[in-house]
C-alpha cells in the first residue's frame, strides 16, 4: 500500500553570499518544485452560520492620527477564546494595495472564518512619505492593535506580522530592527512570527533590479543609504521571531532567489526557525487566495497562527526542514574518485524518474533539471566488488528498507546509471517528500494518529534507454540509495518464489512489487517509514504476508479502498488479482504449498 503524499520540502545548504547567480537560479528551479506542498491535508475550518453572523468587520480605524492614511480594517471572528492576530501590511510598492477587495475576500475572510483576527494595515504612501515612514506606521499600528487586544478578543501573545512584496519588506524590517517597536515599548519578541510573502529583502543588490521595478522603488527611498537601511537582509539576527518566507511559482522577478537568500542569511546569523517555501501553480496575487482548498499557503498560514492541526505545526515543519538540509543519509560516497561521475543533459525520461516520488505517474513534473550526474552501474559495481560482492544478481536496499531485484545479465541493453546529482544539487537526500498517514496499522491501533514521514530521493537507478515494466520497478526500492544499498550474489534472492505459478510470481514481483516491501516464503524486504523530523525508521513495518492476521489480510485484499482510507494511503488497485493473492497467502499460511 502506498502512502498519501502530503507535500515536499527542500533545504538549501551553503552560503548565499558565495553562490553565483546561475547556481542559485538552478537551486530555485529545484526548490520551487519540492517545497510547494503542505504537511497534511487539513482544510480551513468553516464556522457554522450562527457563528459567522457574530463575526464583524471594523473598517477605517485610525491608528496614527487623523490624516486618513494611517488606518486599518479589523476582521474579528465570532466571540470565544482570544484569537490570534494576523496583521497584514496592505502595501503595493510602498503605496496602498490596489487589490484591497481581493485581499478581503481571499485572505481576510477565510482566516476570520478559521478563527483568526485579521488586520489590513495601510501606511502613508510614497513618494510623499519615504522610508522609514512606512515601517514606523506599521509599528504604530501593531502597538494600537496590542493595546486594544482585550476589547477586541485578540490574544496579544499570538500576533503574526505579514505582508506581500513591499509589505513583506516592511514587515520583515519591523520584526528585525528593534527600534521601530521599541518606540512603543514593544520588541520583536512581541511577535509570534512573520509571514514574508514574495518580498524585497535586499534593496541595493549587486545586480540591478529590472528597469520597471527600479522605477517603482525610486519614489520610496531618498538615496542608496536609505535602501540599505531598509533592506531586511542587512538586519538579520538570531533572536528574531519565527520567519515563514514564501514565493510563488509565477512571481515577481527575483522573488524566488531573494526569498531563498533571505532565509539562508537568517540561518547563517544563527536564527533557528527561518525557512523559505515555494507555492507551485500560483502567482504574486493568487497565492493569497485562501478560499482554494488546494492552495498550500492556506495551511502554512494556519500553522503559523497555531490554528492548524497539531501534526501541521509550523515548528515541526521547520524541524523537518533543518534535518533534511543536512540529513544523516548521504550520497557523498558516490562522488569519491570524481572522474567516474559523468554529466549528461537531462532527458524527459530522467525528469520523469526524478519526479516519481513527488508526483506519481502521469502528473506534471515539478523538478526540471537541465543536467544530471551519474555513474555507470556496471563500472561502479566492479570498482566496489569488495564491498558489494560479485555475482549475477543485484539487490538494492534503500534507507526505508525497500528492495529492488535485478538480473544483471538482462540490464545491460538499457544502460543502467546511478544518478547522484541534478544541476548543482550534489546531495539528492536533501530532496524529500513529506507526507502523513492516519494510522500505523488497522488492527492494533485504537485511535487515529497523524504522524509526519519523509520519502527522500537520494541516489537512484535510472535506465538511459527505456526498460520494460518487468525490469523497471518504478519508484519502489530504487530511490533513496547510498553506497551501502548494493549487494551482488550468485544466488537468486527470489528463488523461494520460483515454484509459484507464473501469475502468482508476477503479482508479487511485477504487478504490485509486493516483495519490495514485504517478504513471502522468506524472500523479500521489511520496509518501514522514515520519521520526518529525524530520519529514523519507524513502524508500521511491512510484515511478511503470511503473518498478517487472517481477517486483516482478507480486508486488505477485498476492502482495499476502505483499508486505505483508514490508514490514510493510496489504495492499491488489486482488481482481478485480489482473489489470487488472497488464496496464495492463505494456502501458505495453512502449510499447503
């Protein structure tokens, strides 16, 4: 049974300061593809009609004088326990955001229905008011909101500051440069977190902004010194609030690379909780439409506001990201003796293989490398004969305990390669799919349990020339490989299955790859899950097929959809083979071969 994929994440190692523009662009292409999902699949909670009627909107609140520019709209949820506050800077190139109605419908109202208070904050606009006036205004607005928290049913300990584009620059600066909040006897520690969305974090970059963007920036900053002072990346600090940094797939020029660089600069300053996430299939505007249940931004913001389910905790997600940035698994051993690693132009087949863990067969590719790096399988096996052994048969055992089995004499026409890198990504274990299940099994677990797991890419076996289905086991067992994953022998590892009928053999080894996860007659694997936060192997383990309780095995074969729903998994379409598989195992269980 295959697990339901929730989302994917990617860590970006190394120093952003030392990275070339081309290399970073390559990382962006990979990162966007594999950071876009969310952990879990929970939707926004929708309040019942009576509760929605009690929610209210306070418009045009003057927080900083009577000039009419420093105002905010406050969306309050139905009365109840104190609500977290999402304070969003309504700014578009340091002027009022023209899409106010869109923000109300797509952002404020959905979060309000989910139980958050939402403030849309307007500041005095450029060119009449340049930096630092917008940041001072936002700090003033926060002070007003916190001072009036009790009367509005807001929890002052759960305030998230957010913004998009120029609003993200302002929000990030207020959260990083203490002087803005200190002017109101507050500090950055007053914030639960920051959501910086498609922001400008370096306003005086080495590479000039595109001409059209430059024309929009100029009215907001008096000179170069002002730009530098307003650049959040120049104020990074280890004691800043939690930072959720996002960018969209179809975003402003530089938003993706800028977001990754900003997150990495925070981490290099010692910040323990700053991560960048890509939002696939979205643009600058549509990423904030939280009415769409398929929009990953929805769960990110709910988690940041501590309104998401426990298993969707943003801190848990960040912990996973930190681990997979420097995972305990590594492909480094494949790169030793460097000349053996050969670069190739990526082909559609390679792109398909690299995306199998993320998208499944038939789904659009998320990762599209230009080049990949690989080793010739046969040459590598010969060079490491002392480690892997010799013989006709090859068994691969990946870090999840899954196995794949090959007759080496049949593989050569298909040019098998061990892929160890894509573009400048040398450590493919840093690419991981996060998912969750509802249960570890269906018969010993009384209550559902959401637990977050990981499927890393790692090194993987790729056939440069398409191999037939009976040879190519797709994603099972040939991904997440380390140098220790390879074992050769002269004995057929599946010999105990050869007395089965041809149909039974194909069911176990080709149609469903049962023995890539389970064993039968002592042949096969004992696969498990990897816990996302630390990469440890955890149960439920795949038992030998004969050891499943009879009623459990019967349900698996004939109630596949129901069992998969209980587990939180993708059902296996056993179809016409269900009866054959059931009878084969029952016959073995009863000792009749």
